[in-house]
C-alpha cells in the first residue's frame, strides 16, 4: 500500500475523483433524460412518444451513476455522508420520490391509453420536475455551506430553477440529435429559452461561491491564480456564444450540426463542475470537513478501491454499448 506514497493521502483523493466523475457523468447523462421529462407538457401526444423513444434505451442506466456517486460517498466518506444527508434530508427525499414516480410513469404510460395515459404523462413530468428542482436546491444549499437561513434558502430556490433550466437545455439538445422534422425544430426553440436560465445560474454560482468563503475568494482572486484561472470563465463565455450561434442556425437541412448544442452544453457543465471542485477542495463538506478528515481508514479504502476497479469499467462498458447500439435518430415508439 506504500507503492504510490502515503495511502492516507492519495486514497481519499482518488475516491474524491471517482465520486466527482460519477456526479458529473450523472448530471450530463441523466440530466438530458430529466430534461426531456421537463419538456413533456410542451409537446403533442405523438411527440411525447417520440421523446420517450429518444431516451428509452438510456434513462435507467444513466441513473446508475447517481447510485455509484452516493455509494462512494457512503463508503469512502461516511462522516461527510451523514452530515450532508442530515442537512439535505427533505430535498433528498423529494428527489427519490420524483425518480421513483418518473420510473413508474415511464413504464405504465406505455401500457394504457386515453385519460390514464394523460395522467401517467403528467406523473412523468412531475417526477422529472421534482427531481430536477430538488437537485438544484441541494446544489445551492451545498454552495452556501449547508446553512439554513432565508438567504441560503432563496439562493437554493434560484439554483433549483436554474439547474432545471440547464436540464431542459441539455434535454432539448439531446432531442435535436435524436429527432427530426417539427419536433427537432421545437427542440431548438426549447433550447434557446432554457439557455437564459443556464446563463443566470452560471452567473449566480460564480458570484456566490467566492462571496460565501474568504478561502474560496483567495483561491480565485489572489495572484497568480487570477491569471492562471482566467481561461475558465473566458472559455465558458466563448462556449455560450458558440451555443447561441449554433441554435440560431439550427435545424440544419442536412443535419450536420445537430450534435453541437449537446456537446457544447456538456462541456459547459464540465467546466462549471471543475470550477466548483477547485473552489471547495479539499473540503467535502464546505468549510467543515476535508476529504482526509471524513475518509474511512486507508485499509478499508484500499479494499473498496479494488472493487471499484472492477465495477467502474463494467458501468462504462455497458454505457458505451447502449449508446453505440441505439445511435441514430429515435424511431417510432412500439412495445411489440
């Protein structure tokens, strides 16, 4: 266990990286199918079926990344797990109820017609919306150091709306790739509208993070950090411009650039996540618990790491397989 240095130092860092990767992949992948659910009420009945076909082969596997992230938090950082879950118990419960509701609705809407199908469509929308809002609220409260006050709750509500808009954007971007015709045109319009919420959210988080902590302020605005980190916001601004320009010129008659909005949005999410990770490191509970204070014993982490080395490639492998097999435009939804 000393091959790579002190295991008490590199093992918590390795698990933090694995947990961060899992959260980021979840936000991008499950984000687009949550976004499709959020956009459900804006579509016609025929379009709803095509939207479900666009996410049907992927949505269940996408949620695996959330399970992996929470599992890593529990086994690798049990003290942080207890602190975070205690502070966010209610929004976590709402998120789980929403994910269960949308999962049930996804299956049952395919087995009924008429009024019952309308009700399950509504349940699918409400489940997607509540899961998205609760995740955004948790993000805001986490940035505010898990403190509960009028100000932090207001910021949590703002990030809840903005993250939901972000999911709507990446969901619409996914539909631009997977659909064609009128639905693709409508997806472009949905993406344009949700882009403003993403811009607001990025601005709010970028301003709030350094203001709530003098340590974070120092990390971003001291010299030479302010120079070295300048490419991050500049690149984000450039990507927003590229995204806005792409959406103005879509849909493309030859469908050559339909992949651009999703790729740019995923890159934006990655940059935003990287900025947050840099801001809060080495804390896993902001300003309260570091990675090293909350980590399990090195012996336990080493055993868990051996399991993760086998499990993670399997998850990555079947994720790649699913997206490879079901590539291309979504076809008519059938259950024969």
